[in-house]
C-alpha cells in the first residue's frame, strides 16, 4: 500500500510457503488452530511468572479491509480472553481501527492492546495523525524501513521503533535520520527503540548510534 512494502519480508516468506495471499484481491489465509491456542498458554505463563508476554502478529495487518470480519471477531475474543498478554497490533490502515474494533473498546480501551502504525517516509505522516485519534493506553510507530528523514508530531504517541531495510534489495538508510528521530523522541518524552541499520541481515548495527537503544513505553496498570 506504500513504498515501504516493496521488499516486504512477510510477502517473501508467504510465497516461500506456497501462499499467494499478498496484494489487492488475493484470497487471505486463516492460520491453523494451533496458532490460536498458543496465546492461552502464554496467558497462563504470564499469570504464573508475573511477566507479561508480548505478541506481535507479524504476518498480518489486523485492519486489512479485505480480511473477513469474522476472523477479526475471533481475534478480539482471543485478546479479551488473555488480559495478561500484551498484543501489539501494527497496521498501515490506522484510519480503520475505530471502525473495526468492538465499540466497547472505544469507550474503555483494553490495557493489553497496543496500537501501532508504519511510517517509512514523510508522505505517510497522515497515519500518525490517524493513530493519535484512536483511544488507547499505548500507541506506537514503526518507522521502518526508514526511507528518509521524518518530522514527527509525537503528541499522543508513546513509543517509536526505528530501523533500516534489510535484505539484498535494501534501500540505504542515512544514520542521521535515526539520530534526528531520537532527538525528537527525547524532546517529546517518547520511548525509542533502534533495531538496525540498513544491512544484508536483520539486526545489524543496533549500536550504530553509539549505544543500544532498546527502550519500551512505561505501562501503568
């Protein structure tokens, strides 16, 4: 849906698995029941240890308009059944969040739901504004693959994740772009997580800014 998708790892992985599910008009795929059972195990572990697991559904956009709403209803029920698990829901369609989640979530946002949106260039800044309007305890930005410098309005945002593109077809990232986002986060009191520079393999150069920044937002329960 935007330039950040051009070298998408999830699309590549899906095709390797023989699933042609990416793009407009393609049939979406519902994962096997075993995947839907796992969060109940993580819920029990979270209760037993006092350590909250975090779940990132990395192979989907939960607010994809072409997904069957019945699947979403199934996901919302699972999230409500696992209050000791934090769900990080990342989307490129933040304008659809309030139209797709249960109405009761808008009045009383679940504390275990973090909403995020992807922004790779200044042209996608509308997504930040749309996300800021969503009732939530935690809102985060995935600024990756970072394709240019960003001037951010971080009001209502709690966490920024920054990273360059990886893989053989990666587009280069200037390190000062990430450094300037760090400055903006510090000025706004936003947690900053730097994942990687643009490199062949994911995770390389996480200390390229002079130290490792793996910050998380403060969660008040």
